[in-house]
């Protein structure tokens, strides 16, 4: 499970082999820039070839000007190599923060089948080979005067050699891993294997860095950049060989090389588009290694708790004529003779679902500044509620008694729905929107508790053309704080107050129609349940402008009321246990409730709330949002937000040669997305 929780951190950093720690703002549409870089490289290399071809070295030799001619051509060729190298290096620098060590991280942290494991190891090996060759190539190009002609020519020959293990074979091997030929019966595309694995493990892949779809995109960028490096080295190698009279004419080789590059690029792009179309797009957070109150999680304190109370205090007559089970819905009427009731914090709200456990017990009261009432309760019959090892104040003996000979005044174990001013039970219903009038969209979100009220806080950024975001504009919008005590603040309008009868939360993932971005989010009430709602705004991808946002924005929600309850079985405090994973589904809801009696003396309200910020890095367009439960058997778990990234697949369009279908989508990739 440790591998699973690290999984997406793995793919976060995808390819550039640069110094770690450098960050860069790159949007998903860099794939198009990368393809353009490839086309520009092809044009530059073809011009360079024309330059070499148009000036016959043999003629220069006959004229006695061999040395001067070669030196002049060397200088021009070096300048052209510098230009192409600079473009590649610039792009590589832009990608450093996202593509650093991705393949090795994949191998270490993503649980996967054997074929995928082997394929990724091979891919990492081949890309490493090209990287090493390109480093050598740049070294020769930048310091050509320091190397003998023999050394440079020998390197050029190796770059175009048809032998196994040389550069052309390595590039072909990389392509076969990405897009297997019809004759590779036992091989599947790395992209297909990854897409399938991501679907199967979608509930165990968590990070706020990149969605699985982004991960596939970054893998594509790695391979595409490697292709450009390989093509560049091979083209310049032919030019060097021509310059030094190592061949009469490389026209056919140059043209074949160009065609192979274009076909591989076209096929790989189509393959990655197919895989991306079925890869999950959700971004969410796993449990942190260390839980920190109000930093990684928060809880609804003093809301629903276990409560020890004698029957005599549960009715207005002060009698003991009934039994504990009779009191399913009542309140505390008094404190008979200042017995144990005087030593504990009184329940000022409803008393619910009372039960008789045993007549006598030892109770360890919690510290006065604690949100708990008890650390543990040990009954005389041996039943233990809570953790005996956490008691710091000593125990209090609590005994039931007989009134006359007929009535037993029993101590009951009940649940308290408290109403004191220290109770944390409020959810803000106020709308949270990005500044749509200034072309800003939501780029991140989190739950945050302020003054006992749970708010949704958003991060916003200014939209730019082609899916970009103005990085300097990204910021968190301050929370609209308010107090439930203010006279102009209303329950049901500004906030929802959780009570036993209205303690449910709908669990949904909300995704608007294609071509819309997330610009607003809020809680609302549907009947007795809290329900999430998002605001979507249409936009123009090319111009990067929201389309009449004040007029065309709309609220999107799931109004389904016939839902199934996600029941929490014997729920312990979630920060005590191992990691919690998503376990809620479509059209479900949950009830906030006391923790398990045996494990925690029912002193906490579960689930807790995950307040870790969901902020993809680098920031990316967000299409939708959801609220879900992550837990495990025996844990109260957490309520958490997740974001759904925008689907860039339809925009990955370039002018490339036609290619046959590459992936048998219905059979190879299961159509299951989020």
C-alpha cells in the first residue's frame, strides 16, 4: 500500500534529467509546442542539408581549396547545430520540473503488471541511451575545434548505423513500445497498459500534482522530445559525413529519415490521444504521512458524542420507572443530588438512542480543555469503551442505585447532540466564485474551518490562450468570514447547522458539458442533506477568453434524492490508522455520526474533514469538482474534495501525415473515466 500512496508523485516529474528542485510553469498544451518544435527542426535540418549538398566538396578539392572550404562549411554547420540545439535545450529547460525522473518513479511507485513493468524499464533504458548520445553530440558541436575529425566522423557514423543497439534501432525500439506493430502479437502499447492500470488503480492513485491524464501526456512529451533529439543527431550526422566526403550522396537517406520521423510522430500522437481519452482526470489527496489538526484535517468537535447519564435525569419527573432503551429521544432535565452528573460537562442538546450496558463502571474524564468528555469507560462486567492508556486524571467510580426495592436508577450510555457554543457543526452555504469578469477561473480548492464553520476556499488564475494560465495571477481568494451569531446571518441561507435529523452529506462528482471550466462552487441543501453544486462557464480555447461569463455561466449539480447510504462500520478516529482510500460511489450519501464506542468511547464525530489543498502543479484548467469519502474498514475516514481536470485531448490536433488506426480501443482500454 505504501507504493500505491506514492503513485502519482511518481508521474509528477516526467522527463528532463535536469537538476531537481527547479520549477517551471508549463501547461498541458506544450504537446503542440513540442510538435511545432519537431516541424521547425525538420525544416532547419533540410535547409542545412541543401546548403551542404549545393556545394560539392569534390569541386573544392580540385580547385585546391579543400581546407578552406571544409573549415567554412564546418563553421556554418556549427552555427546551424547551435540554433537547433538551442531550441531543443530551451524546450527541455521548460519541461524540467515535470519530466525529471518520471520513468524511474513509475517503476518504483506504481503497482503494475509484469508487462508494463518490463516495458517501462525498457523505455527508461532507451531514453537514457538517446540522452547520453545527445549530451555527447552537444559536446562535439560546442567544442568541435577540440576534437579530431576522426572522432566526429566516427560519432556521426554510429548515429546513422543500421546495426542493433545504435541510434536508429533505439528510436525504433522506443516507437515499438509506444505503438507496437501488428506483428508484435505479445506486446501492448505502454500507453494502453498505463491507461488500463490507471483505471484499475484510480482509487489508489492520489496527488494534487497531476491527474492520470496529465501523466500520460507527460510520458508522451518525454518520448516526443527524445524523437526530436534523435532525428536532429541523425540529420546532422549525414551532413557531417557528406562534408568530409564519407559518402557521395545521402539524399535518399535524408528523405527516408524525414518520412520515418513524421510517421512515428503521427502514430505516437494518435496513440497518446486514444489513451488520454480514457485516463482518469481526477486529482485528490492521499492521507499525509503525519496528520496535523487544521493543516491536513479538521473535525466537527462536540457535535455527536457518547454520554453517560442516569435515567433519573432523563425525565422531568425524576423517576426511574423505565429502562435505558425507553429514552430514544429526550434531553437532560437535571442533575440528581449532584452525583456524577455534576462532574462532567452537561449535554445541552438532545439525548439519543440510550442503552443499558452495565450498572457500575469506572470513568476516566478528559481534561477540561479537551473536546472529549471521556478517555475511556470500563464497566464492571469487563466491557471497555475507549483507550485505557490515554488517561491522565485518574478514574471516577460511577454506580447505579436502587430506589426503594422496585426501581433501578441505571446509568445509561446515550448519544448527545450538543448545542453549546463550543460545538463545531456549521457549513457555509455562501457562493464562492472566481473573478469571471476579469477572465479568471478556479485552479485549486480546499475545505477550511474558520470560527467553527466549514468553508470551501478556492484558488483562481487568469485564463490565457490555448489552455494556458497566467502564473503571476494565481492566488487564494480570502474566505468570506461571518459569525452565526450575527443578526443578519440566517440558518438555511448563509449556513447549514448540522443536527441529528439533518446530518447527511451527498457524495458526488460533478462534470459540466465539454467546453466549460469550473468558476464557482458551493454547498446547498436538498431536503435534509448537504449537496455540492458547481458553476460552469463556457470558454474559447484558442483565444483563452470566457464566453460572456455573466450571462452564460450556470450552476450544475446532481439533484438525485433516491440515494444509498454509505454506512461506516465500527468507525475509529481516522488519524489513528493506516491510509484511507476512496470508498464512496455514485448517488451515495453519508451521515456524520459518533465514532465507535469500543474503540473511542464514541467521543469523536466522524468522518473527519480533509483540508489539504488540491492544487495541481503546475496549475492547469479545471473542469469539475467532487466531494467523496475516503476510508477503510473500521475507520471513520475523511470527507474530501477532488478536482477534475479539463480534457485537452480534443485539442491535440496537428498537421501530420495520415496513419492507420493504432489502438483497438474497445478491446484494449476499458471505457471508464472520471
